[in-house]
C-alpha cells in the first residue's frame, strides 16, 4: 500500500496509538467503505496544510473495527501503524490520496 493511498486530513496520528474517529462527511464515508471493501483496512492520516491541502508526512492507520449507523455515519476504531512521507499529492472522488514512501526508523542498539 504505497500508491493512491487514501488520506484522511484531520489530526496527528502516531504508530501504536489508538485513533478513534467519527466519520460523517460523505467523501470520508466513501473512503472508509472502500478501505473495508478492498480489504486493505488502511488509510493515511495527515494534518492540514494551507498550501498543499495536507502535510508531507503522516501515519498509516489500520482499521480494527467500524460501527455503521443507519444515517450513514460511522465510528471507526483505528490504530497507528507506520509513518510515511508523501511523494505526490492527489485526489479521488472528493477525498485526498497520495503516493507515499514509508519511513524506517534507525534501530537503537
């Protein structure tokens, strides 16, 4: 998962840290549904950037559970997995996407 990764523009996320989300905007409802249907169960999260739309660095979130409501909203239980750098910003059907490369931490001996 490093080409056309869906990007949720919201807050800062970190590896290993749970990130519960309340999804109500139509574009993000579509994004979450696609993440579940394709089986990746993953999307990126970046903070907003006034010039580019979203920041050049973010964190991949893995969906652990989704609770869908009758009115279309959902509560998503996600957790941070890996940090990434954005190579190219883009959009698809109203939500942001990006080509990314993962950031590997240097191991401390």
